[in-house]
């Protein structure tokens, strides 16, 4: 969940580098990640514009039961969208925000505490608005790949389970 003790356990997983040569590989990653997600988990999606962050979120929503007929769009202008998946997804885009206060006003910690899986595009800009223990997915374009890194005990479990299931 969003809260953690004052002496959080240090991460014990090394970052994992996964190749994503095509959309099929990204969908496979989304299925592996979706199988491991629990209410209150948080993901930070990082990478350049056009890196496919929203495609990954769409694939994850499908893996968690969102019907194909439901469009999954980037929250670039709305800043936050929620998807009725199991567990529920709260998808935020922090790119256009200018301050930590604006990020905090979105209520991201409260969403995590209420059991939503928080996915924050450009979340590295305001990490304290997301809470502790996040799994970061740093997407690169050339070559197309992703580095998963954890910063707490739960995100370490999530990293290990995702890599093992892939």
C-alpha cells in the first residue's frame, strides 16, 4: 500500500532488463505484470514521448479484464482516469503538472490506500505524490526494451514475479 514503516526494508532485487521488440512482447509483459499486481501497488512508467506507455497500460487493462470495446486512452489532458479492472486501475499522467502540490491534489495516495493499482506516467517527476514502494518501468526506444526497478519490499516481489512469469 502507499504507507510504509519509517525503516523500510531495502530492495533485494536487482533491476531487470527485458527486450520489447514488438507489441506481442509488450502484451506478454502486461499479462505477467497483471498476474502479479495486488490492490495498492504502484507503477511508474518512464520514458520518452512515443515510448508506448499508454499501449502498455491498455494491454495491462485487457489482462486485468477490461473488455476490448472499452477504449483505454492516455489521461494526458484529464490527468487521471480510472478503469474498472480487477484490481481497479487508476492511471495518471503527470507530464503537464508544474508542481508537487498539483500532483498531490490528484489524490493518488488516497487511491492507493483505497485499493487501486496506481499507474503514473511521468511519475518520476513527483515520486512523493505516489507513495513509497513503487515499481518503475523505464522504457527505451532504440533498442525497444524496458528496465524494471523496485524501491521497496512489495515492488521487489512484483519485479521478481513479473520476470519469472515472462
